C-alpha cells in the first residue's frame, strides 16, 4: 500500500512495477515522512521474490517524490526481517537465476537492488529494528542511513550458516560500517549478536526499547532541515567517502555551489538573520 493520508493512494493488492499483485509492504506518507513496513508478520517478514520486488518498487516511487523529507522502514509483528524465506523461494526455483541477473544501467540484481535502492533515495532512511534481523534483513537495515535497535534484537549475517556470503549489497555496507576485519568475522562465523552488541560494533547508532517511536522522532527532527542539504550530505558520504581525496574535494565543491545557488540556502540564511524558523521548499526547487 502506498498512500498519502487525505489523498489518493495505491491500495494493497495492486500490481507492482513488475506487474504482479502484491500486498507485502505498507507505505504511508505523512508530513513528508514515509512509514514503510514489511508486512509478512506470520513469517517474521521473511523475504520472497514478490517482497523483494515490492521493496524495489516502493524505494523507486519514493525516490521521485520531491516533497519527501525522510523514510522510516520497519517490520510488522515480532521481527524486523528474518531473511530469505527459503520455503517460499524453493517453490519458484526458476526465479532465482533471473533474480541474480544484474540490470546493466543500475549495476544491481533484484536481491541487491532491494537493499541498495534505499541508498538511492535522496532523503535520510532510518531503520527501526526489533526481533530477528537476519541475512537479507540485516542487509536491508545496513542500507539505511541510520539504525535504531532494541537491546535484545538478534542480528546475524546468517548466510554463513548456509555456506553462502551476503550478496544483497552487504559486503560493501558491512565493511563501511565496521571495517573489513569485523565484517569478515560476522560473515564467516554467522554469529548471532544482540542489538546492544550491534550498537557496540557500529552496526546500529541507537539502542532503545522503542526503536520505531525514536526513529520517527529523529525523522521529524531531520524534516526541519533543508532537504537540499540532506540530499547533498547523503550523496557525499555514500558515494564519495571511498573516493580519492581529489575526487572527494571536487564533489564537495560541486555540491556546495549548488546549495549556495538554491532557494533553501537563501531561506535558511534569511531565517537565521531574523531568528525565525526556516520554512523550506521542496527538494530541488529553484
């Protein structure tokens, strides 16, 4: 379901971008904040091909919404996401090789894009984690910009248990967050760690008994900032932090010039001089 309160929405059960009828994700946008929830609670939000495609479709729709300020992604029921639902996937074995094929113009396959698409959304994406956060679930969480977790949540790069490696963009996001040595350890051992341990290792930024409420509070705080500044900061840190110093400095200059010429910088400057709360316009407005 993709819906704006008070306006027309896309009801549950409509065809997603691939033409299949799905009802595995709810998405509501209110006051510029998208509330995205995995909705297979009876299966601990285990991932199916249909759910992966709906994750991609939802991220792509949100990416084009210039009024959007932040996204909170969570799971309904007792878990964030328990990873791939092998029982479901095994019923459609022909979809596995298709899902592994990359789309040339974006450089990701279906499994990878279900996570990496959230890096492409030009607003802060916040994951609220509780219960199981295994395998594909941890890779979805790591694709967010920020993570809130309960102290007793269970995190694991579970692929190692099945003789596999994380292949949904997890290699990159893991090593970015915790360094190569710890990323190797978590991948090779498939150890289950608590939310508190995930925080201590750097996988999650906050430990709280109410991750969803706190994630929305943080989203509302971010929504008071310039949407152009948020988008530029996300681009710089996501795409250029691993580049050479020369390329990073060039990217900084480009982003700063665009911000200086934009309406929202002028709004921020004027509001600051008048000691007023800035009322920003939509992202990219000139």
